[in-house]
């Protein structure tokens, strides 16, 4: 079977939400799976020198407009959450806990977490909200949250983020298809062609 599409995302990234809602169908059309890999844009930005789009003068106003327009174009619900952005460290650690303990629930959690924040306006940085989303995903939320505090889980996420940066991940969403990098939700059409007819 062909290798899965590697999907690097941050739960505080609107474009990652939009990509998350589309990547499974895209992958399935080409006989691929999706490998969900949480990253932390705060750590990435410290290396790349970038900043959240909404904090950049002039570009911030455009980005807020484009989040909504891109969602309408994709036929997806979207609300600009407040507060924004938020810390996604604990949610990212929860992904690593699920990958180790209940991998079949990882995709469900990622999708529900994105919808909780960007559709329902629920703040994933709040422990009770995150626990509830984990429960809604079929995971034992309280236990997963407890495990996110274990030193080995913290270290695993730290190593994973550092490894992704070393591979060239500088933003989110970021994808690898058989080693080929693609950055941004707007690269999904290129990815579709790459999968359909090979490199170009």
C-alpha cells in the first residue's frame, strides 16, 4: 500500500482546520491514508521568524477576511474564535497519548477538536473543553489529560516538533507526499494532481 500523506497541523491554525476537513477525501481518492502529526506554531515561528498572520500589520485584516472566504469556497462552516490564537500544547500532547493508547481514535479527535474551536468557538486551551472533546471522540478524556502531564509525553512532543522543523516544516498545514513537501491549504489542488499523475 502507498505511504500515507503526512499532515502537520496546529489546532490554532484556521487553514489547518480547512485542510483537515478535506484531506481524508483527497487521500482516499488516491488510495492513501493520512498520518496526523501535531506541531506547535509557536515553536516553529521562533525558528522561522514568522508570526501569526493576524498579528502582522495590514496582512492581519486580509487573513481574517480570507479565512472566511476560503471556508465559504470549500463549503465549510467557520467562525473566527475568541480568543485567537490559543495555546495548543496540551491538545497536541493528547494526540501523542492517543497515538500510543488508542490510535483508532486519533483522527476522530483531531477532526472534532478543530470543529470545536473553529465551528463552535470552544476554547481548546481550557482543560475542561479539551476533556469534553476527548470524551466526544470516544476517548477517556480525564485519563488522557492526566497522561499529557507525564514527562515522557512532553518530551515526545518536543522531539516530534524539533524533528519536523529539521525536515523543513515552517508552518501549518504542511504535508509530505512520499517526501515531497507542500505548505498550505491552497496547495491541495497541486497535491491532487501530484497523486493523480505523478511529479511535475
